[in-house]
């Protein structure tokens, strides 16, 4: 995996390259940031660059003018890294018993599935996606004592061929606290030329003693511009669909791709949102009574998704009101005409009330309350909330 294939994050990548070029590689680094910003693919690209036998410069895919350092992709080390089969590259990740592994699970038990998923998704893997791959969507996977023992075993032998032995621990916050002492010992007394890359999307849940022994690298969200360039040039999605997806995903590349794969649903949600908000704002309950069957016909799961979509749009309106109106560029046509006026009525006077109303709606949908009653009551409450917003 090479840096040139990463979505955005150019400034951070340049800093990581500088660390290697200046021979300042810390033995334990923590890559932390929200989901979908590229921590895992960058960790792999970083390790590949570190062990590349013939580093080169390539044109920057974003600027098309500047040159960036990268692994060559052609030497014996890079070829093995591209297949995730290098003998000095090791992965530790949350796991749990399933139909295949009935007991004593470890990362090694699922390395084939893990490697296949990483290659399919180009390194951009979410926790839920991994649980789905394991077939244990309703369970919680952890990094267990067998994984920690495996790390100790890995450290017990020398590198096969690479300059650095690399151990990538994905979602270190999933570490079983009872086994943390084993990890602490190897972080305190590292073997020479061994690099630990710990990856987290919730730094606050990491055991403090582990946190204190790492060099922290914070990952920002991927910029909307970088997402736009990637999705247009590499995936050829329509610009209108890209804009709709980006405005909901907060720099999460995985979530953006997921929404784009459901672009028909997103267009339908947008249409329903505008019509429902207009009717509720006006308090036109005759029109709403005729409209609500469209929401009822969505079915329970899509009703929950639609209400979650509305929460996202309310948050977007709040940012437009108080932070930056640049996000209006991610609306088009009738959506833009609607949002330019609507966002002003989502403000500090009513955002808590409106959010609570929608969350209560999700609660009632989950408990299979009559959908007609849910959405008519929500309409009445939304009308009340919009009146509160008019007074700001």
C-alpha cells in the first residue's frame, strides 16, 4: 500500500515521511482519530515506506505538480507488503469465537479473513464491517490474552528480512484490561528495530499507562475537497450524489462510500425531508395527514434511517447558522433553495428540543408504536420547535 493511494491527509503523510527520513522513528506510535479518516491504510503505507529498498518520488495526485516521497512498489519488500504477506508485518485486531473458531480465538485464527478484507477495502475497514466479516454482528470482539502472548512470541525471533519488524494493533481500545500488563512490558522494553503502530478511534478509552508510552499522531478529518476529488476521479460518482453524501459524513471516507452506494435512498430521504419540514413549519396538518403515509410505507428500519438522516441535517443547519455557510456548496437545485432559508430556523433556541423530538421518534419506531401516530405527533412537535426558533 502506497501513500499515493491514500485519500487526502497529505500534510500528515509528509510529517510521517519526515520522521523516517530524519531517523526519528519512535518504537511505539499511536494513530488516533475518528473512523474512516485513513489511519489503518496510512499505517500500512508507513510501514511499507519504512522498509522499502528503493524509495522514490511520484507526482502528487492532488496537485499534479509537486512530487511526494513514497515506497517504490516494486522491490521485494514492497511486493510482499502489497499482498500483506511480508513475514515481518504482523496484525493484531479484535476477535471473538464464531462458527469457524469455536474456542481460543486470536488474531492469528482469522488472519486469512482479515487480509482478504483489507485488500478488498484498500485498508479502509470499519469495526462493524469486521464484525460482519466474522459473522458476529451482535457481539463484542476484543484483543485478548492469546493475542498478547502472540506478540511476545513475535518479539522472540529476529526479523526475517526487513529493516524493521512492524506490529500493527488495530483498535487498541478493545484491549482486554486483564491482559494490558503484557502489552505494557513490551512497550517499555522494545526489541531493537521493532515498530508498534497502535490504532485507535477513541483515545479516551485507552488505558492511560499504555497511552503514556506512545508517540501520539492525531489524524484530522479528510477535507471535503479531498473527498470530492477522490470520488469524482477514482469512483466516477455523479457530482450531485457526492455532494449529498459528503455533507452527512464529516470526513469519513467509509461512510461516504456507503451512502453513495445508497444514492437512490438518499435522494428519496432528501425529498421526504423537504416536504415534511415544509408542512410541519407551516402547521398544515391536512397536508401532513396526506403526506405521512409515505413515511409509514418506508418500513421500520428505513424509518429509523430517515430519522437519523434528519438529525444529521439539523446538525448541518446549526453549523450553517453559527460556524460556516460554506457547506451550502454541497446542496444543489431545490435542496439549495430550501436550505438557504430553512437553516436559519435551527438555532440555539430550539436545537435541543428538536433533537430530543427526533430521538424520541426513533425510540418509538424501535418499539413498534403505530407509525401514523408517531409521525403525526412528530409533526406537531416539530411545528412547536420551529416556532421556538423564530424567536431567536
